[in-house]
């Protein structure tokens, strides 16, 4: 075949392919358009349905909102009507109340009018009676004058002379009665004063409760092991000598396992030594240089503790203006004891009792507490200065510009100076309550037990006495008598003798009541 024929065939194939491709494209376009129409129709239907659904929902919501709003309006209307009705009822009640008050006022006005009329009538009657009485008085005065003239003429005495004689006779007759009445009044006043004083003291003592603190002059240090004793002693005793020299206390190292004893009569130095020894034993390094450092730190800690304690006590009793020196001395009392009683606890207790007593007696409570708090301040320095603790404390109070009542309370709470106010007396009473009560001090406790035993011995040594019991802290003794040996008259005499012997032999606060009981029992059996 030649080239022309091939070209014609190629062209014809191309034309046929183009026609076929065009037909296929047209068919595909038709299908795409058909699908698009269907999708558009479906979308239209879906949108129509959604629109109807949304319209129905909006309509339902609108109906619900309308119903809800309607209910709210109805409720508001009902509340308004209820409030209106309540207001109407209140107005009706107020009108009724006003009507009743008006009626009451009208009745009261009528009563007042009638009372005024009655008063006027009474006033008239009173005036008439006064006129009648005045006339009667004039008549009586005339009769009395006439009788006086007759008596003067008969007796030969003037009225003044007769009056003098009569007064002398009356005075002589009633002189004994006046003396007796005066004595009874004085006795009643004393009894009343004693009773009131007892009530005040009992009321005060009932509010007080304090602990017993044992006095000691040694402090015990626990050691972690017995090897520590060798470190404390040191080579040839140099450590223990350095410690005793730095602190001024005696260190006792004996065979007691695990302890070292520090002995000193000055409590502050003993406390410094205790703190320093605890630091050294806890650290384990013990040599002269380390001992000096530990003692110095212990002195600083104890000094800070003293200052803190003094400030806390001053704040506790509202003594904010207390001078720093007095605060320091108060803090030092924390480490002082007297006959087993801690001095700081004692002065706090005395201050509290003084405040209660001052409250009962209508005195200055704050001043009374201040007097009680500072009354033993001299005991903080009585081991360092000459003189008794009242004298030392009095001088310190004067130097700190304390009030005269406080100065007198410090210097006179043992009766050493003349007193010019009631506050030192309050301090004396409070000091006696705190220090002399049974159990407060070791020496007083022993004397208290001896007194209880002696009370029972005095009662039981008499003939006809079976048993005796001292009760109420020695303020009463109950004695059981043998009914077959003593009669009632004998019991009265024995009770009086026991009371007299107790007064002669024993010293005790207040009074001791002697109750002697005689009881006879007769038993028979009916069979």
C-alpha cells in the first residue's frame, strides 16, 4: 500500500474515534446531570422537612414560653392580691386596736375625772379636819398652860427645873439598858464582820488551786552511756575542774549508772550548768575550750528564758508598764523555791488571790494584783545582797518608781513596817493563804500532820472518851464519848476542857470546833 492510502486510513480512524469519544462524553454528561438533578431534589426535600421541623419546634417553644410567662404573671397577680389582702387585714387590726385604745383612753379619762372630783372632796374634808384639829390644839395648849401654872404654884418649881429632874431620873433608869444594848450591838457587828470576812476568804480560797513543788538543790543529767563519765572527768580531771570553775557548781560522778548529778544552792547557776552539761553530752566533744563555749551559750539561753518568763508573767497580770529590771527579777523567781514551794508560782497565786479579795471588797483589782505579784521580788536577790527579802524588794521598788501601796506591800507583808493602806493587808492575807495552807510547803505539811495527831491525843487522853477524829484539815475534832461513863453534863464539861487545852497548847489558823457525841443504844428482840 502506498503512503496516501495509509494517511487516509489514519484520518478515517481518527474521525471515527472522535465521534465515538464524543458520544461517550455526551452519554456521561447526561448521567451526571441526571444525578445532580436527583441530588438537588433530595436536598430540597430534606431542607423542606428540616424547615418544617424547626418551625414546629420554634412554635412549641414559643407556646411553652407564653405558658410559662402566663403562669408567672398569674403568680405575681396572686402574690399582689395576697399582699393586698394582708395589708387590708393589718389595717383592720390596726383600726380595731386604735378603737380599743380610744375606748380605753375614754374610760381612763372618766376615771381621772372621777378621781379629781374625789380628790377635791377629800381636800375639802382635810381642810375642815385641819381646822377642827387646830381649834382642838389651841384648846389643849390652853389647858396645858393652865395645868402648868397650877403645878408650878403647888410644887414651887419652874418648868425648866422639873424637866431637868425628870431627865436625870430617866437617864439613870436607862443607863444600864443603854450599855447592854450597846454591847449587844457591838457583838452583833463583830459577829457580822467575822462572818462576812469568812465568806470573802472562803469564796476566794474556793477559786484557788495550786500544785505542790518540791525544793531541791541538785539536778540530774541522764547520760547516753557510762563512757561519757570518763569524757566529763577528762584526763587527770581537767574537764570536770574546768566545768566546775566555769559554772560554780559541784559535779558529782558516782557509781550510779547513766547519770551525773549537779549540786548548787544558787538555782540560776545550777540551771545554766544543767543546760551546758546537756549540750556537752549531746555533742560528745568535751574539753576546756568546748566547755567554755557551752557555758556561754547556756548563760545566754537561761538569760533569754528569764526575760521571756518575766514578760509573760507581767502580761498575764496586765502589768504592761513594769520596768525591765522588775521583769528580769520576776523571771529569776522561776528558779527559786522556799520550803518546797516555787516562788514564781507562789507570787502568781498571791496576785490572783489579792485580785479576788479586792473584787470582793470593791478595791482596785489591778493595783492589788500588782502588789501581790511583786511582794516577794526581793527573794530574787536575797542571796546576792544583804538584808531581808522585804527590805531588798522595797528598795528595788522605790528605785523603779512603784506606787507607795506596792512599796508598802513589799516591805510590810511580814509586818515589818507600819502600814497606811489596805493593800498590804490584802497581801498578808493572800500570802498566808498561799504559803500556810496544808501541803503548800514541806515544813507546814509536817506541822499540819503533827497538829492533827496532837488534836486527837488531847481528846483521847481523857477518861470516858472512846475515839476522836480530826477532820476538815484540823478545823474540827469529833469526839465519841462512852455513854455508860459520862452523862450529858459531863460531856459538856469535857468538851469545854478539850477546847481550852487546844487553845493553850496548839497554834492554828482560825478556830477549831470541838464536837462531842454521846450515844446510847438499847436493843431488844421480840421472839
